[in-house]
C-alpha cells in the first residue's frame, strides 16, 4: 500500500467511527464510509489521526458536508438520542 492509500484507509475508518460512534451495530458501515470520507478529508484533514478532533471538526462543519453525509450524521444522531432516552427511561 502506498502512503496515500494507507492514510486514506485510516481516515476512512476514523471518519466512519466518528460519524457512527454512538451506534456500535452500524460502526464502520460502508454507507458512512462512502458518504463521509470525502467530506472528512476535505474539511478535517488537519485533524487526522485524532478521532475526537475529527468528530468535533465534522460536527462543527456539518453545514459544509455533502447532503448524503449529513443524512447519515442526522440519522445516527437521532438513533443515539432515542437510545439515550430509552436508557434514561429504563432507570
């Protein structure tokens, strides 16, 4: 693997992890990787490989991400919020 391919692969995994971090069952999904990798590379490349910083960057620049990536982020955020509400109600 070339240096670029290695960096791109690591970035794709990191991006997927941050976008879907709160949904373990969907972590590293091919959909998130396809939809958000380009946006993360374009908007947050300076934060690689620090996953918390990449996540913060993507959230901060959410208005600039592509519609597909934003849809994945929104869907996962809604699922995480619903999960937290169910957990809180169960207590």
